[in-house]
C-alpha cells in the first residue's frame, strides 16, 4: 500500500529528529508510525517542512514547498489539519486529530469545507477523545488507535537506583502544572519536607518547596530523570487526549497519581498501576502513601513491569492498516 502523511509545523523536522526535545507528541507519532508502516511492507511518504528531500529508513521525506507530488496514494493521513489533504491525492483519507474541536471551532479554524471535500475518517486515540467530539465531525467514519512510545523507552532497562524522595512531572506546563504545584505546596510538602518534585517549567522552580526545574535535554536525559524518580504526578487536563508523557512513565514502571482529567483515567488502572484521585486531598494522600509505603510501591511497580512493551509501534501500524 502507498501511504502518505502530510504535516505542517512552524519548525523543521524529519525522522532524524526523533530524540529532539523540541518535538511534540504529534510529530513523534508521525515519525514512529511512518517507520513502522514501512517495516511491515508499505511504501511511505511524508510531506512536511523538512529541510531537504531525502530518504530516511526507506521512508521518503519531501518538503511541502519544494515539489508537487503527481502520483495518487492508496491512503493519505493529514496530521491535525483537514486543509493538508490538498497536497496529496487519495480516495481514502484519515485525519489525525490532536485537539477537541466543537463545530464552531472547526468552522472558525477553516476546517469544515476541507472536511466535506475530502471526507476523511477521524482517528480517535482515547474513549474520551471520541466522547468529546460531535458525531457530525466524524460523519464519514472513524478509526481507533492507541499510541505506543519511542523505541528507546521500550529498550531502556528499569533502574534499581531510585531516589525514594523524588516525584516528577514531564508534561507541558499548560497541562495543569499549576494545579499540581498548588496541591504540592498545600497538601504534600508540609507533611514531608524531604520530598522533591521535578518539573519542566522554569516558572515553577520554587526551591523553598523542593520544586526544581529539570535540565531539559533529549530523550536520553528524560529517561534518566524518569528512571531516578519514585512516582509520576499528573492531574490531567481537559485537552489531554492520550498523554504520551504518562505512557512513557508507565513504560519505565513509575506508579502514577492522577485526577483522571481528560484521558488520564484511561492511562491508569486504579490500584493496579497507580491511583485516580477524586479531589486534591485524595491526590495528596495517594502521593504520600506511595512515598512512605514500600510494599505498595513495589506492588504497583511490579504490575507495571509485567505490562512492559505490551504495545509497540508495529502493533499500532497493524491496527491502522486493519481499520482502513
């Protein structure tokens, strides 16, 4: 099958950027899925704003502005924007949606006419994602996929050298980091002043409360920080449709405490791989209990170890093909 991905971002990237700290989830998904579709025998092209046209891992990368592709594909996948379908021809189209869009917002973002013209199926990446979208906005059908994580996470060893007083948050600061900071300062830190929280945002570097900014680097630095941490704290956010950050933490066997906002209730099995709190106080209590109770921490961690590598990008690629 001839498959084409089309993407448009404000920055340049290609498959060689896979471990860059500047990539977001949408771009890493495209890279991993395009590589693995090729590995299972499909001819794959990516049209985006890469710096130069080249072949990487047997996948064609073509600059959006440099060349018009005359050929017709068996499938075109647009990454986040229905208007991108105009760059490649196919009778079968799929839209990877990375946000919750009302009909009003869909029209305001100039998506609706392209949606009616190209008639794509919508790819949903969580139950929450599908529940939040109007049925009119998947009028032409839908598929359901669940992402994996970068291969480097799947191959990383589980560390036995854990800082038992360290928690970590690695999502974007606009994903309710302020809520986490408030819970930490009011409900967690006052009860155990030895505990540390590492976050991505410099704005929330408050050493008086043992809140520290991570030294941002590439994926290897992220893995080292996760391996060192005892647990992963993430309240969730209404815009969070899958949360690769939580999936990465799970793959490295960190128990997760969340409030289940957005899709996060789907990322955590309550009492098995972490806890889903109903309010701030429960969130703090679950966090403190995992810090002090080694039996509980080992129970959650061992459950996560058993579930490691249960979904690879090869699995995701095959799931996609089976739903076309």
